């Protein structure tokens, strides 16, 4: 349990939602800056620019170019934490389907150079098709090159892993409706919500996810945003009268370096 943290359900918090949201954003941005200073070679000036423009492809191309150029050998860059911190939240979703021959379809949305997607591919007992998608072709190329040199063996020999350049605000250009079993998002929606012009994109991404998810599928967002703010946002954005509805829940992932992290689960609900 995260120390000293209490949150109410979003529906009860609309009066205080704004101030809480600003407070959590302020705290989170400070942490983000600290994390990036520690982990990346970018200057403080560049960091301020990065935080405002985390919805832009050019920002991430530059980020991954600069971070990768500083080390001789490839190193995964993990936003918040790596696969091990979240595997217990993900594994229950990787169960065999009613069609034993079919691969479970998993999308790591905004994968960057994280080892999350490869971790799912490697550890899933059920056969999975893991697609790691990012808007930055630099991140995609780095990961493609990395897995080629690693030759990671999956737990289930039928599993597949691929990296694709993709703008997740346009998921439906690439996928039919009702095809994904699981979509994981570690820091991508956070990045969009925190950038100056990214809020509309964050909402679009959520709506696109709900369209491509199967009715039995789920979206998991790993985030440091306070549930008072995120649950309210999810509940509002995931509903469209007569078109779309979803169930929304939250679990604590735990505390790391004094910050509490959450796993938000969004599940499409049939529209009545
Ligand atoms: C905060 S980073 C998280 C990266 C990775 N998930 C991790 O855990 O380390 C956000 C990622 O989202 C990607 N991104 C931003 N906008 C995107 C979009 N519209 N479509 C796909 N990826 C996007 C960025 O390129 C970046 O890699």
C-alpha cells in the first residue's frame, strides 16, 4: 500500500478533481524531471522542451537518438519501471483462448525502447503475438536491431514478436475492430496528457484502443497519475452515448522512489 495515500472514487471527487489533478501533475512532473536527469544525457533546457512536447514524434526521435548515442551497447530505457514490476498485473490476461491454435494479440502501445513487450513474449505461457508499436522510427529500429542480436527464446515456441512504427491515434488504420486481447500502455498516455497539446491525442488513443479491443479484452495503463484525476478522465473519455462504454478500475502497483504507481484497467462494455 502506498504510504499516506488515500483516493476516493472519481465520481465522488469532481469538485476537488481539478486541484488534485494539478497537484499530482506538478509532483509527477518534478519526478519526471529528476528521473530524466538521472537516466538521460539531455540538458535541463532540453528536458523542459521534452516535457511540453511529449506528444510529438520529433521529440521522441531526438530523445532516442541522443540516449542511444551515449552508450556503446544498447540499453533498454524504462519509463517508471521494467517488466518485473508489472508482470503480476499482466500475466493473468495471458490465458489460452477458446481457440487453442490462435495467438493472443497483445499490443505495447508507445513501446519506446522498453523491454516490456519482449518480456511478455518471453514469459507468456500461452502463445502470443506481441506487437510493440511506437511513433518513433528510431525507437522501433533500435528495438528491432536489439532483438535480432539477442535471439530471445519465448516460453511458448508459437509466440511472435514484432516492432512497428505506428501512430496510436490511428490504430484503426492498422487494425480491424475487436482484434486485440490486451493493450499495455506504460507511460504513453501519461506523456500525451502532460504535454502542451497532447490531451486530445490521449483521448483519441483511448477511444481507438476501445475500438480495436475484443469485448473480452482489456487496456492496462501503468501510470503515476493520482486515481482521483485518472479515473475521472477515463470514465469521462471512455463513454460515448450509444457508441462506446467501458468499465474502469485501478490497482496500486506500489511505491518507488517515494512515488505511488497505479495500474488502470479499462474494459469495453457492450453499449445498450
Ligand atoms: C513516456 S514514453 C514510454 C515508453 C515506454 N512505454 C516505456 O515504458 O519506457 C512514451 C512513448 O510513447 C511514444 N508515443 C508518443 N506518442 C505516440 C503516438 N501517437 N503513437 C505511438 N507512440 C507514441 C513515444 O515515442 C515514447 O516512446
